[in-house]
């Protein structure tokens, strides 16, 4: 990037002249058509300087023109904050070749900087950056099935930038990388197509980076959070289904087994349904053993078909949690009763044994006296 100002800057230091200066300047960038670009500028001074954005195209005799928020059919967005210092960001979406050119960040804190008749005593300071918008090459992308495998392929046609290699990505995960300079690249997936749905990217290592997109689309592959849920009578039961396949689910419907003709409606009775793109949740308030126990079906629909799964709900009595405790208490009572009965029966025998011993001892003493 380059910082420039009017002729007065060559005589006096910039910071003293304006009491202002750039602490961050925009950087030149390369972008493809249909991409977005963002330029950042930050200035400091007392008083806090104002920041403006200006543009000069590549056409002959084209002069600088100021850019405003909402310019170029609302593709330009300018956000500025003036707190301890000035910061400003300009972003341009859906770039075209006409967006190529010199972008200039201007800053000034002269009180007369925007006066219609007075010339400012101090000129605007400027920081420039070039934006090069390159025509996006055409990428032919296709998915084919071969012997139980999926082959993803990208082929770049027409004029394109030098290629340093390729990457294949699924979300944020890098699946494959190489340093091949070819315009053609491929990636093979083994397994069922239902297990590998989603958005894949073939990334060409160029400057700027060029990407192609491939969609593997399938009907919803619905899974349950738990196949069997348990709840106590009077509590709230929660049943959950999810679907991670592509494209996202557009609608979810819940049924109770045997009542498929009448789907469960959110807010009706004791039912609350919360659904997002890949997840649905059925809540049943104040569970009832007779009415709510049974199987529930969650049905998902997208542009490629339907899918469903089943969750079993078992409602227990409120006293169910006490049964283990009551069982232990019963066992203790039985054991105490047995011990009590045993002790009760054993005591008379022990008393009799004591009396018998005393009698025998007394007879022995009598015999000894008679002998003497």
C-alpha cells in the first residue's frame, strides 16, 4: 500500500501538520468476479479525523469519485466508528471487472475539510490500495457412481491462473491434497451414497484461490437420539430425532403409532414441537401412563424424498422409583421377623437347661453329705 498527500506534506512532517496519521492502511488484493472484498483503514489524531473512501477506475481519463454506503446498486457497505480514534471498513460484494481499480482512504481533522467555499488549511492525507478483479474461470463438476464407489471430478476450462496443486474438502475437513498443476482433479468415495451426502469442494491452489462445488444429495436419513425413552407419570417426556444428511430437512412431522392419519400438531393438547433444519424435538407435558405410552414416528421431508424413525416411550408410575427402596425395607422386615421368631423359640429351652443344671448340682451335694 502507498500513503500520499498534497505538496505541503513534503515541507512539514505529516503527524505535526495534521495532528493525524494512519495506524492501519488498506492492503492491495486480488479477487475473482462474484467474490467479495474488504478494505480496512484506521487513523489517529486530535481532534479525531474523519475518514472517507474514494475510487479511481482503470479506464483512461477516469478520475477519483467518492464512495458512499449503498453505492453500486447497494453492493458497497461502509462502516465507520469514531471513538478514541477513527476506523472505517469498506466492503464490496458480487465483484465485477468494473470494480478493479485504486481505492483510497482519506483522513482529515481540519474544521474546514468539508466547507463548500473555504479551502481547508491542511489537505487530506491518503492511503491507497489496488483491487484486481479477475474473471472467474469455468469449472465443470460432476459426480458419477462406479462399482459401488462415488467419483467426484472437477475440470477447469478456459483461461486460468497458474495452479500449484489441489485440495478436496468436505466442510472444514481436508480429504485429499496434492501438488499437481493439472486443470483436472478427482476424489473417490467408497461406500453408500447415503453415508456421504453433503457439499464438497475442489480447491485449486491459485492466487486467488479458485473453488468448485459438488452436492451429493439424498432423501433424509433420520436417526433417533434414543430408541427408547422413559418418563415418570406427571413429568415431561422428551423425544428427539435428527438428520445430518444433505440437503437439510424442510419439514418435520410427528405421529403416534396407530394414529398416522392425524399428525401431532404443535401446541395442541399437551404437545410441544420444536424443529430446526436437522433436528426435531417432541415434548409431552404431564405424562399419562395410559394415554402416552407407545411408539412415536418422526417423519422428515426434503427435496429428494422422505425418511422416518421410531422412538418408544415408556411411562412409569410415580412410585416406580420407590420400588427398590420398598423392596429393601421389605427384605429387612422379613429378616428381623425371622430373627425375632427364632430368638423367641430359643429362650424357653435355654431357661430349662439352666434349671436342669441347678437340680443336678443340688442332687450331687446331697449325695456327698449322705456319704459323709
